[in-house]
């Protein structure tokens, strides 16, 4: 609409100007060499305009004739480039379909038409891979490193080849270079994290783990598990290097990321105990117990006083009861210690509460020991042992990929994946494949003799 309005205005102005010139009472005379030309002003202006149009047409014709060869060369080059990219595209399709011979033929045609273009190196590499010529593929990938636009693709190709060949050291160096080149590329971050953890470079992996969640490679809760595991593994490394204070700091970082992580809390407590900081060691276990009671925490708490009698340990474990009074692990730990201390009524109370929350195999085995200590008939003891075989499995460290029950926490699952071992109730089939746990976990299986027992309030 605006263009129409502008056209109407311009046409109106030109028409008014032409009418004014036609009616303008003026003449123009040109004389020379005995000739004289007279004309009105409007005719003169019209003649000048026509002359200008003819001159402009002649200039454009000259320019078109002069630039024709260059335009012809450009047209031929565009056609050549188009044919070259068509050959390149068909070659990539042939490589994807597994036709190595056709892919190489089309690659040569594309190279003849395009020259040495980076996409041609990719086609060469794919054709070589299909033909099983890894050396030729590697040469093409390495040539891709020379151009910035193809460097990342070359790194990815070389990394894939190194992983396939089992050369994890070379793969790690390539992954580091790819990560520096493109820190937001998901494949580069994923490959680097996998290779760093596989090589047990825990400290360096800590610098990469936080990139997993923003790129959609892991959920935030998984990243927290990975980070806690890495701090714990770094602490073990530092402890082995006789750097207990640094190891304790790393375990505290692990517990800050994932409070209640039993392996970290137990290890931290043992380090603090070795350093003579028993109060700190007790606090570490008690705080973790309040969040997530765990048998490993109970064993670490017991190890803080390895020579105490069961009755003394039972009294000390009451501090854990104050943290999580009704949790099954609390009741099982107190029931075990009460049984070994000869306080059978107290043991029965704790075990019955644990059984009411869910009859697990360990609770049933402890009840069998309790009935044996109370002098019950052998049939009663066997009945509880039979129930232990049919009861719900106790929570354990389970491989998330295979469902296999592991005796302890490990950084890698049985399938080799990092951070895929978690504390959970295993499937019954997996639990049956593992030897049953002993009923007593916190002390040796020898109960206190009557002479060793402390008198109870009732006896007093």
C-alpha cells in the first residue's frame, strides 16, 4: 500500500512538472555555423532526458560485454561446485549404507570437482572404515585436525578408533583435547568423564562431573552421587599416601554433597580415630546415622572402641538410638548387642520391633540365635532359620546394571560403569546367589560369659 502511494505521488509530481513545462512561455535558441534551432523549453528537457537514457543503455551494454567472460567462469564454477557437493552427498549416503567402493568412487569425483574440502576427508575416513582400513581412516582424521572447522570431527573419529583398539591412554589425551576445544559438546564431556574415572584420575574427574547435568548426560541426583564417590575415592587415595588430614577434608566434602553416604562417613570416622579425635569420629557417625542408618556405620562406630565388651558397646550404642530410634538398623544393632550381652528380654524387644517393620533375613537369623540362647527347642530355632531363607533380603550394595549383590561399595559396577552401585533391597533371586551374612556384625560371635556380664538393674 505504501509503495502504491509513493508511486501515485511521484507520477503526479512528474505530470504537473511536464504540464508546467509545456505551458511555460519560453523558447530556447541554439545557433552556430549559420544554423539556428529554436524549440520550446519542454521539448529541450525531453530531448536531454532521452539522450541520457540512450547513453545509460550504451554504458550498461558495454559493461555487460566486458564482464561476460567473468560471469561465464563464475557460472561454470557454481555448476561444478553443485555437482561436487551432489557427489559428496551421494558418497556420504553410500558410506552410510556400507557401499565402500561406491563411496570411494564418489569421493574421487567430488575431489576432482571441489578440490581438498574438509567434508571430503570425512567421506574418505568413512569409506576407509567400511573397508576395514583403519590406518587410512586415521590418516584422514588426522588431516582433519589441520582445519579449525573439521578439527572436532577429526578428534571424535580418532577417539572412537582409540577406544575400539583399547588404547585408553591415547583416547584420554584425545578426549582432553576435544574437551578443551568444545567444553559444551556432550560427547566430549561424556567420553572424558568415562576415561578419567576409568583411569582413576579422581581429582581431574571432579573438574568435569558438574558439566554432566547441564548437558543432559545425568540427573542432578546422579551427579551428586558421582561427586560424593569421587571425593571419597580421592580421600582413600590421600589416606594411602599418608595424608590423613587431607583425606578427612575430602570425606567431609563428600558428606556435604551427599549427607549420610555411609562409606565416606565410616572412613572419615576411622581416620579421625587414628588421629586421636574420637569425639569428632563419634559425631561423624552419629550425624550420618541420623540421616541414613547403615550397617557399615554401625561397624565403624564399633571400631572406635574395639576392645569393649558387648554390654559396654550396648550402652554406647544408645547414642545412635537417640538419633534414629525406630529405624530397622537401629533395632537390629541394639538387638544384636543385647543378645551378646546376655540381656535376652531387651534383645527380644528390639528384634520384635524390627520384625514388625519387615521380617528380613538378618532379623530372622538373630531371632534364631536368641531362641538358641534362651534354651528354646531345636524346632523353634530351625523354624526361624527357615524363615530367614524365605524372608525379604536385607538391603545391600547392588549393581544397578545387573542386579548383582556386592559384598561392599565399589566405584564401578560389574558392567564397568562408574557410580552404578547403590544401597537397596536386592531382588530375591540375586540375594539367594550370595552367602548369607553372619547374624553378628558388630562383635565376634562369642557371647559374654556370666562372669563378664555387668549386673542389670533387676539383678541389682
